[in-house]
């Protein structure tokens, strides 16, 4: 059984169950904290905004095999909160974390929600047709990373946007170094690289 508290296990064994999902999407500028509740919920020191457009959350079944089990979030309609973040601040590989919790009949959170997992964002897809308006965001599990370098553009702007790197000047010299002619060796002139 999962590492859930006795209060959470008791809530899951009663009828009716009042489930709630907390979804944290990380973007370059900030994180978006949304939940499946019809009203705002405060948990873990964060106010989680309701996102009624969150219509589908597809989580792959667990397996002991090491394989890519992607997750998929679907938003109905072009949400005015999510769409600008996707258009302007999206970067492949940033994390999505999802928690599952239960509410009491009065709407308060029972104990601590269970962390389902963290995934890395893949390319979003916007589907617009006559009958459907949907934003789909797929993500791959962090387990698949296996220390493969991220798809970052190694420049000063990206470095300044990364947590813990603001103020670091390492990549501010990159463009000037790319235009330099470097000579290697101990003979005057060396060989040109």
C-alpha cells in the first residue's frame, strides 16, 4: 500500500469520496498552481486556483519495467491563465508535479495529499476545430532522464532564468567567445581552430 496516512486511507474507504488533484506546472517566469476543486484551496502555504477547464488527467499504469510512461493533461477551452504561460514561458523539460488528496464534505483537506509524481513537460498541442477546443500537455517521467542534458539554449538569458543561477555571469561571455579566433600550440601562431 502507498505511504498514506490513516486519515487518507479512511477517507478513501468511505462513501462518497471527495477527490481533489493539485497540479503544479513550472514555467520560466513562475509556477502555476491549479486544482480540480470548484473554489480556491490553500494547502502547503500555497493558494491553488480552481481550473474547471482541467477535464482529463491520463496517468499511465505503474510498471516495474523501465519504459517511457507519459502523462497527459487536457484543458477544455483555451484557458486565459494557462494559454499565455504556454505561449510565452514554456520550456521543454520543466517539471509538472501532481498530488492527490481527499476533501471532507465541508471542503477542507484531509491530512496531506499524496504526491503522485513529477514529470517533465513535452511539447504542448492546441486542437481547434468546430466541435472541440482543447489544450493537451504531455509529459515524460523524470525517471527517463537518466542524467541526459536538458534541451536548454546555453545563453545568458536562459542561465538567468534558472533557479539559483540569477546573477551568474558565466554565459554572458559566450557570444564574444564564439567570434574569437583561437590558436593552439606553443609555436607562434599555433594552429588555427
